């Protein structure tokens, strides 16, 4: 099985404003009142954006890269509500939404599954979550990690491609900023929010995944955890991920950090502690430049029939004018050196791929 994986894909706010069917630009932040202001900031940084853009514009060079790798499934963490709701969550400083009519920006990239267990899917209230689920399902995109009650939110989903089956469970931890009240219950919509990263929680998730598993299936956990900045991997995250692998999970895919973090190969299974952001409207925002969050990564993971890792390719891009472009050589070199250092803490090493455009993890 070959998977294309990405961390946070945020197609709301400023991204929504450059697409053909922009929704309301009203936001309720303390420093800006219009989502379009994020477009202005990006243009000040890197130049004009040809408005309105086509649905595939934001993916830029990544579209061809994904097509060339012929993945069985493409999986992202969709970090925005897809809604026209004006019912913004009270007291929350930042809200993301994309108009449902702009969903072709996901279908053009042939996204198969969206994890929704994150700290922005309920930004526009329960009506916004309901519309998000309905809108995505109408396009044929599967969702995991959120639902109209806990049985839907905290159930593993299965996806089929020929004879291959992927079983995926999605959840979020409070360390990523998911409020406790957002956790789905038997009588309330919400996300699959885990209260802690204990062995008991890992065992429960593994049980739910294995309940849906059939012989030959590949299994995956997508988890939103940790803060936005910093490369350190907390001990409880490593212990939690390893426990899941020991219980039979083939891939652990973490996200929330705005930049890519270390990868560990444990028992021949990949643990991606932080995939970083892939698409967002942060281009014109200053601060934290040392992390180079303008550099984005797509992950191409290839697994054997028994779930063992065969290859893991990291494909770097740079965000300019709210579009993914092939990263220049000096930026690719910086990113490879940085991630090589971080992966080295877990026994991994990054080597350059074909034409030095991508990197491969060696373990």
C-alpha cells in the first residue's frame, strides 16, 4: 500500500477568500476583522495573487507530485470547518471556515480521507460541524475523528482501493488546544478527544482499530497533539505511539506543530511525530522564523502486505503567494539537515532522493 500523508491542511479564512466561491470574510480576532487581510499580508510578503484562483492553485507543484506517485490513499488533517455558519464558538480567538462551494479545492487533489479531530473543526459551532460532515460526505471524502455523537466520532473507518483496505482511527489530545467541551459524547456532537496519553488510552484505541481490522488490512492512527512550535518529542507521546505499534497499529501520524518534526521507525512501523502544516494562510505572519514554517512536507509511505515499512519519502515545498512551490535547493538542504538531525535522535537518517528534490528516510 502506498499512502500520501499530510499534516494540517487549512483551506479556510484567507485561503477561502482567494478561491472562486469565497464565503463571508467576517472574523472575530482581536487584531484583524476580515479574513481577506491574510491575503493582503501574503501579497505584501511575496507579491500579488491572481484572484480568483483555480481550485487547484493552492496545491501548485504538489498536484503533479502526488499524481506521479500513484497512491492508494491520500490522507490529510483538515483543520477548518466547511460551512456557512455564523455561529462562532464564544471566546475562541481564532476561527477558520471555508465555504462548501469551494470543496473542489480538495477534490481536485483527490483527497480520500480527512481527519477532523482537531482544534478548529468546531470553530463555527455545532451547526458548522454538522455542515462540515455533510459537505465532505457529499463529495465522497471520508471523515474520521468527529461526528454527531461519540459512536460516530470515535469509530475506526475503513477505506478500500482494489483489494487493499486501510483502517484508520483519528483522535485529538488536549495539548493541541482542543477544549474539553468539544469531546463528543453519546448525546452530543464533537471530536474524538482523548483525555490523556496513557497505556489504557492506547489500548482502547488499538482495540477499536483491531475490531474493524481484517487479515491483510493496514491500520493507522491520526492524532492531533502537542503545541505549535518546537522539535522536542515529549516522553508521553513516544510511549503512547510505541504502545499502539506494539498493539498492532502500522502507522502513527501526528500533527499540530506548524513545522515538521522527527520520525521514528519502531518495530518496522513509522511514527511521524509531527507532519507540520501543508496548506494555510500564515504566509504573511511574522515570528518564529527559526522554524521555517514556510517549508512544507508531503509524506509518501509505502508498506508491505504485512504492514512493514518499505520506504518513506519526504517531499518538500515552499509556500509563496498561498501556493505550494518546489522548494529551492538551499531551502531543501536546510530542511534535510534539520530533519536529519531530529530523526537521528531516533536512529534514522535522511538521504537525498532522485534529482535531490526529495529525501528518503533510512533506518
